[in-house]
C-alpha cells in the first residue's frame, strides 16, 4: 500500500510539473505574441482582414495544386508515355526500317515528339531533382507502369523540353517531348490572378478601414484637446453607429463638465459679491473709527480676509473662460525671473527648444508664479529652467531652501491644507498656492511633481503636453 501511494504521489508531481511547464510555455508564447502583434487599431484591423485572406488563398492554391494540377499532369504524362509506348511497339514490329527514318517521321509529324536512337550504353546518372517534382513523379510512375524498361528522364536541363531515354534490346531510344504536352504549365496565370485579386481586396480594405478609423482618431484628438483645456472647433460625430454613439457620449460628458464648472463659478461669483460687500462696509466703518492700535489690527484682519477670499475664488474659478493661445515660454520665464529679483532674490532662468507653446497664458503664468512664490518664500536663490520637445513642455523651479519631507510632498497639494513644518506654512497664507498650481497644470493635461533639487532644496516640475 505504501509503495502504491508513493507511486501515485510521484505521478501527481510529474503531471503537475508537466502542467506547469505547459503553462509557462503558453505564457511565454503569449508574451512573444503581444510583442509581435501591432498595437494600433488600424494595423490590427488590417491584420484581421489580411490573415484570413492569405489563409484562404493558400488553401485554394493548395487544393488547386494538389487536385487540379496533379490530375491534369498525370493525364498529360500518361498520354505522352502512351505515345512513346506505341512508338516502341512500332519500332519492334518493323525491324526492316534500318535507319528508323519512318518512325522518326511518324513521331515528329503525328505525335510532336523528337525521336532519336543512341548506341547501347548504360543510362546516365540521375540528374538533380526539381524542387517542385510533380512532372518528374508523374512521368516516372507512368513509365514504370506502361513501358516497364529501364529509363532515364531529365525535366530540368531544357526549360521547354523533357528528355526521356529508354533502354531497348539493341540500343537506347531518346525522346524530346514538349514540356507543355506533359505538364499543365499555367501556374503563372494562376499566381497572377491570385496576387492581383489579393491586391485589389487589400486596397479596398485599406481605403475602407482608413475611413472607419478616421472618426475614431478625430474623437481621440477631441478628447485630448479637451483634456489640455483647448477648444474643439467644428467637432461633429461621424463614422459608424458605435463611433457616433461614443462621440455623442463624449460631447454630453463635456457639456455636463462645463455646466458644472459654470454653475460653481456662478455660485462663487454670487458669494464673492456678497462677501465683498460686507468687507467694503467693514473697511468703511474702520475708516470712520479713526486711527489706533486696535483699529490697525482690525484693518490687517480685514485685508487678510480679502486676500483669502480672492485666493479661494481663484482656486474655484481655475482657468474657466480663457482660451489657449501660442505663448513665448522663454519670455515667460524671464518675467518670472525679473519678478523674483525685484523681491530681493537671486534668480536665473533658461529655456531650451522651440519656445512657442500653446497654453492658457494667464492661467499658466499663475501656476508658475505660485511655484516661484512658494520657492521665494523659503529660499534666497531660485533657478527656473524650461525645455520643450516634440511631446512635452517641462518647467522646473529649483531653490536652495529647507525642502519638504518626502512623505509630505503629496499632502501639500491638498486644498486649504497647511502643514506645521511644511514650506507652505506662511503668515497670512491660505494653503492654496500649490493646489491652484496643480489644478491649472492638470487642466492642461499635465501635472506637477515635487522632488530633490540639485541646489539642495525643493524642485517643482511642471510637465504638460504640447
């Protein structure tokens, strides 16, 4: 019983190991297939059309070659061999024709064969076999079946002729037969038709698919433009029913998002009007009270409330209503550098690449200004650099301040959050500077990341698509 259990366990382990090997091989094959397969919908759709067409053409070619050409070639070869067998019988029945002139004439005029007699000798060594040896096989089979004498054939040496030698009693009969008489040589026409029809079908498929893919690409461009905060001029749903449905859903989603933003902006505008009215009354009442230490402190509180209100509204309003326009980022960075220098900071700015970038200039300036102000509040030196390639605009703001701990670098982007030891803790601050900057960057389809600066402080990196 113990031996049986051990054998069963061994068998199970072997089966499990085999299954694991098969699964591993299948996984590896799947990864290779994913690397080989095209990633674009256009290429995949073409592959879906081309692959069945190629398989169908291959099957048709195979069936045609195997059935039609085999049968036709066998019949033609059998006919040529029958003619040769008849000539051999005539030769054996009329030995008085010593020079074989009459039999040569019959073969030439009646059968289309060139006949000759060679002195008795051994057959030549077998010649090279053709890659496609259908004719060679058919002739060999028929010669063995009908004539039953030693023979030698050459279907390669002369392109238009087939040479056949047959060992007779006193000599060797040599026959030259036209290749077309023994072989159905219409492969060129068949291949021409197959390739021609395939090219026509492929051209139709490419044109049709391009028209079907174009609405999908337009929808992707529209979604990408909306994600970058740009307008969508003259976009209308086109294409197949499913593509139109997706486009209509996108337009409806865009409309709902814009309506929600407009409602939020309108509500905040109303709140802003009411609060500003109250603040104006406060300022008027304080002005009527005269001067004094308590009055001055109250004025500062009212001014701070005004600044906080403007910051809240700026965060809630975002960049709503502003249109994207080409902006010179090199001049942009120089303005930021000049502003930082006017506040007594040491600053430098540089830009690499083509400087003209399409952004919402006022909003993007607010984004970068918030980052520069955040650096200026905690560091004496600031370095601003920009780079533009074919896909991205990247702007970095470096400083030599104390930096922000790694575990707090995402926390500081939360609205109204003021960390006790973080860099955005400042007197009179609202905790919205970095939140507004990231909100603007994301409205352009990008983001802001914080990291270590080569200057020893914090590096803020803005990256938006161009």
